[in-house]
C-alpha cells in the first residue's frame, strides 16, 4: 500500500466506489489489514467496510456525486427513519456507536485518540402566545416531539402576592433539582416584580418551602 490514507484524494461518489473496489479484500477481511495496510489500518478498514453501504445508497438515490456530506447526512437520516419503524431507540444506538468509535480509534497502533466532544442534543421550542388565553408550547429534542413542562415567570400588573407565591411554590414542587435551582435564581427579584401587589417588601424566596424528600433521586 503506497499511501496510509486511502481517502485523501476522494472527492466524489465515483472516487469512493473506486477505493471500495480496489481494496475489497481488505474491507471484507479486516484480519489481514495489519499486514496489507499502513498504521491506521483499523480505522481505514472500518471506513472501507462502510463504503459497501454508502456507495450503493448514493447511486440508488441519485445523490449529487460530489456532495459527500449530504450523502452521509441523508443516509444517517434514513437510518433514523428505519430505527423509528423498527421501534428501536435512536439515541441509544448513537450512544453505543460513539462508544464503539471511541474504542476503535484509541488503540496503541494509532496513538491516543483526539479529544472529542459529544454532540449536544438539539432542543427546539415553539411558543404560540394567545393574548386572551394560555400559550401553546411544543418542544422537539433532536427532531423528536417531547412533552414540555412549562414554567413561566412573568411578574407584573395583575399579580397579588398570595397568588404569586402559590404559583411559585407549585412550580418549584414539580421541578427537577437542576430546574428548581434555576427557577429559584429567577424567582429571586424577578423583573417587573415591583408591580406585584400586596407584597409589602416580603422576601422573594425566603418563604419557599424545602424540596420534597427524595429516595434515590425521586421525589416523594
């Protein structure tokens, strides 16, 4: 093998197909890679094996030949659709895949693996405000609908202190520990609080009840 990087000159689907066909024996028999391939044989062999899924997919879907990132993204999205149809947990699949990748790129034959930050989940929130009624909130975690819990801190005209503290304590009673801590920081002198009636300079959070007792982190 003349070059340790089999993919250094690949720019199109046709290039990937040529690499796949030229090195098919290595891709199909990883056990021979140590003698046939340069020091990065483990990663390269596994990448070669993936070409047997990627290239036919790209050819079948008519993907733009030189837009390799889009092809990879499309294949990943379709795999997620397949996981949904099969009733499998996509987040567990990607978590395990990250673990496999870390194990496979941290061998002594390749040196220490570079530090990698796991991709943070993407949370998207839609808020539809009705001036004459409650707001409608929809949330999507990595594109999957999730049931949001709404906590609105909106001090101002129309609030009376007793109603404010009742709503505050109800929110704090249902929140997770991390969310409860964040809520407390916002409830401490909230913007517009000067308009809450009948407060009479009472402390904003000194009267907050303690969180419910927990067992193994679960509220009782």
